[in-house]
């Protein structure tokens, strides 16, 4: 076999290998996009009114709530590098980065907050992106769900493209909280705080 024939044979072999790798990656991406996304069970709703205790109403602004939520996220997710952040304007915006394809990829999700009758909140996604990838919204939310450890009272449902925030089940010591008003457009936010009688030794 001549040198020329040997080079041609090696070239053909490399070409076949490269084509096989490309086809495998393409099939993996297609399967990722087409694979059905499972739904998540929302937590059972709790009503703080059913528990005896003293109630107080507090009001806040978008700026104050944004600062409080971001500090809580940093503590909850042990986010020392501020990889994740929430901002509030007319909608709720989640910004951050997650590890994808062996790289840090920016993720941006916009939500419309929907207050539930018991004071919990559903964040219904309206827009989202994962870097420059043009993926279906449910796939992006599933990827976020797989990469971020959330507490039991935060349920990400990729199938419904939403996040359920069970504020009434937050672990905040002796207090319980529910949303009373969440009007971002007019910057009118209010919450009801309950101190159960049993925590005050009144039962």
C-alpha cells in the first residue's frame, strides 16, 4: 500500500468517525427535545386561618422584597457567588447560571405571579432562555429543576411551565406567612403574618 493510499484510508476512517459522533450528538439533542417531561405534584394547600393565633398585616415595596428574597436565596442555596437572583418589575425575573454541557450557561426566566386563595403563589412562566439554546420552555425548566436543589415548599413543574411557592409552609420559626396582595404594577405588596397561639404558650 502506497503512502497516498494509506492517507486516503485514514482520512476516510476519520471522516466516518466524525460523522458518527455528529449523528450521535444530533440524535441526543433530538431525544432531549422530544422526550416527554413529567409533571410534579403540587403540595397540599394549607390555610393559616385554620390555626388559632394572632395575625398581622405587613406591607412592602418591590425594592424591599427583592432585597429580602435575594438574601434568602443566597442563604437557602448557599449561593456565595451570587449565581442566582430575583428582580421585580411588572413581572418576576429569575436570573442565574447553571452548569450545562460542561460550561456555565446563563438562564433567564420571566414569570407572572398568580396568588392562590390560601396565600401561596404560582409563578407561571412567560419567557425563558438557556444561553443561546432554543429549547422548549418545559425542557429549560426541567433542566433548572435538575440542577437546583429547592426546599419542599418550592415545587418546579416543567410540564405546566410553572413554579409553586407554598409560602404557608415555609420554615421561618414561629411564624406563618401568606400573600394578601401582590400587585407589581402598582407596587402594592402585602402579607399576613400569623403567630400561632401554641408558640406563645397560650394553648
